[in-house]
């Protein structure tokens, strides 16, 4: 049986619930490597909510693309144009906030498809450089981004309550 086609489209309000569940699944699969502690539980329950997803969808500077097959979400990409980072030099910047793929669909080129469309959208807006941060323990992401033209330009810290979590900063000129 041939593989079902992957459709890339802009997120809509009706996608909030399914998108939030996808975010939860990928986030937990990626970052919860030592079991669930109180800090992670509190973060997930306060930050990865349908209300937060709906808020992102309503922001004019945020662009969310979805990948779906057979009516099921399998990935998403979120960018924020105008968001700046001190280590990025371009006047017109954007952050690649999230690029999440359902683990069952790794290795099928879906991340590249989403990223290609997101970067095209940012170019249309006049963005010169796009940047992102990724956890130092996310080996899959740290290997993927250089393969698609992103340079590792330094380190930053993500704070989750009292915990300081090392992240790498990647940047690409568009």
C-alpha cells in the first residue's frame, strides 16, 4: 500500500486540541528522560495547554504550519517574526520557536518540508536571519539543524523554575 501524502497547511483555531496533544506528546518524548519530577509536571500543566496554543494562533507575528496525513497531525512548525536574540546580527530576525515531528514519522523528510515552507514565509516578510534554541540533550535536533544550513552560534540557558537547562543557539541567513 503506498504511503499517504503529507499535507502542509496553516494552523486554524479548530486545530487547537489536536495540536496541543501533539505538542505534549513530542515534548514529553523529547525532554522527559529521567521520569517526571515536580518541575516538569508543573511546567507541562501550566505551559503546554490548549489556552496557550490558542493564544499563539491569535498572535499576528506568529505563524504555525501543520503537517498532516489522513486527517491526523504528525508535525508542526512555529515561527515568530520580529523576535530578536542578542547573538544574532541581522536587523530583521525571526525565531523558529518549535519544529516538532511525531516520533512515528521521524526520518520521512517532514521536518524539512515544514522548515522549507516556514523559511519561505519568513523571506516574504523580509526576515534576514532565523534563529532557534535547542536543548543540548536533544541529539536529533543538534544533528538536524546543521544539515539544513543552521550554524551553531553559542549557548543560552532555559530556566524552568530554579533549574538552568543548557541550550545551543542555531542561526541561518535566509
